[in-house]
C-alpha cells in the first residue's frame, strides 16, 4: 500500500508522518543538471519500475475501461497542449500555458475522485477540465477570448471557468486556490456533506502564504481536502533547490500534522493509487493529505518563456525517457489493451476533434463592447450608462476598437 500514514491519533500523527511519509524531494541542483542525470530518486512511491513494469503487489488492477479512459485523457491533454502552443506561435491566440510531462498527475488524480467533489486547479491543469467533461469548444473560446467565452474575453487565455463541473475558475495569483479549497472543505464538514475539495498548486506555490494558511486551517479543522503539489522542479526560472531549504516538499505537511507522501508524478497508476487513498481518508473524516507529485516541466513555463536561458537541456533529455504517456502505453500494451493501430486511430480522432472546435471558435466575433458594461450591477449605474454612451459615440466616430498588441507578460 502507499505509505500515507493512517491517522493514529493526534499525538502520534506528526511524529509518524515525519518519520515515514514523504519519501522524496528531488532537487534540480546544478550538479544534477551538469551530469544530466535524472533527479528522480528511488525513494518515491511508484508502481511502474524503470522498465515500465508494474509491481504486481502494488498494481491497483483497474478495469480495462478505466485504464483506457485514463490513457485517452492523458493523450488528449497532450494533443490539446500541442495545438495550443501551435496556435500561439501562429499568432492566432495571444498566450498559452502547456502542461507537457504533467499528464499523469492530472489524470491520475482526476480519476480518483467523483463528480461530487470540487476541484480548485492551478493554471497548468487543462487535462482535469477535459477529463471532467468541460466542453472543448468553450475551452477553445476562452483561448480566443471571443463571444463564445464564458468570461466574455475578460480573462487571460487558459483561465478556464466551468462551474457546472465543479471546477473553480483558474486564477493567476499563485496558490490562492489553496485557501479557497480549504474553506469549501470546511463548509462541507459543517454541512455534513460528503464532498471532498482538491487543491492543486506548484512547487513554487508552496512558498506562498496562502499555502501555509490553507494547511494550517485544513489540519486544525481536519477538513476533507487533498493538497496536490506538482513539483515540476521549477517556478518559472527558479529551481526548487532555490525555492526552499526543505529537503522535500512533502516534508512541509508534517508541520501542520498533515500526512504526506511523495509519489512518482510520471507514474499514473501510482498517482491514482495515492490519490484514491487520500480522497478516501478525507471522505472518512480523517482529514487532509498532502501529495507531492514529482515530475518535470517538459515545456516552457508559458508561451512567453524560453527555458534554454536557464535550464540544462540534458535534464530535459533525461526526463524525456520517463514520459508518463509512453510509460503508461507500455503498461497497456503489455496487457494487450493497446497497440500501434489503436494509437494511430486515437491520434487522428483527437486531432480532428480539436481542429473542428478551433474552426468553429475562429468564426465567432469578439465579445461586443457593450458587454464591458454588463455583469457587475443588476441595473447599470448612471455613470456606467454615461460611459457607454461615450464609447458608442467614439465608435461611431472612429469605428470599432481593434485588438491591442495581444502581448502577455508571463
Ligand atoms: C502571488 C503571485 N506571485 C507571483 C506570480 C508570478 N508567477 C506566475 S507563475 C509563477 C511560478 C509558479 O511556479 P509553480 O508554483 O512551481 O508552478 P508551475 O508554474 O511550475 O506550474 C510565478 C512566480 C503570480 N502569478 N502570483
Ligand atoms: Mg513548478
């Protein structure tokens, strides 16, 4: 079983966690970088070994239907990210944030909770939106900020908002979603509801005050929340070894009495298993769990970033061999659940589906300038009415306002 500490009473909890949990913090040290060695160490919970063979004692033996749904989810977010980056490079959208290499964390966790649970994502979890059934076309409308966008072009691209599938809106300020998730979880507990809240943030996010406030309250109130930290080794250009003096991110849970574990974030079965256990603990009233999912950000921080300026290419090469999708594909092929032909079909199908949604989205006009004045007040104030009148007069004089330079800072 994964090494998440069971709740053995308040006295023993902190000591037990400190001793047994959280097997790893991998640090992108310059030394590791020079050697080009993989920074993933052996003491991380995993099910797939270095030859992608599953440890039979740990294999959760999921049904073929679930396994294939997970594989499709991982493949789909990769295809979506590839297309998103391409659209930005072609100048068709202004900004994109890819999640290359982090597919197993997104799908391994999302497949472990239910539609009644609430998700508080960071900006690097498009796969969770897709896996939970967000409308692909509407997601693409967000990228264009057009009139089909739920937020009417008022958000940055990749800041999706899908309340109907219990996904909180993505917001840029780091780790704000951690306290929001804890607040929601505290409410579930008070109302005796069965839902669990899941908060995602990055390694950099764990330096934010919101992370500490969230863990303080989550631990003290034993709220039904799971904290998922994606340790992708970097916060933009800052490697995790400069981010914290902690030996491992998972160690941070102990200070709040929160059982914690580090898991191989490129092993979807391992992520699914520890997440299932963490969700079950939360639902059973046993309080929060902190997961450190160890991975590597295979792409740039965003379409505005160039990692070659601060990151050794050898690190990338080392992690490429641990591609979570290829590892999982190998596992499925060994079980005769997947083959090259199925892969070819899936790739063609996904590409067509994404291309069709893009085509439709590109036909939509931008949101009307009138929409600027809507959604804040039920009845527009006299000042707003006046401003709207002025804008209309300007437009009559100079024509509709064109898009700005579409440059994004981050
Ligand atoms: C409160 C706050 N501070 C700084 C920033 C600028 N910023 C944007 S992304 C980022 C790095 C976050 O790194 P990490 O939490 O590891 O997540 P990752 O980008 O690796 O997924 C920073 C510092 C911000 N958006 N919000
Ligand atoms: Mg990071």
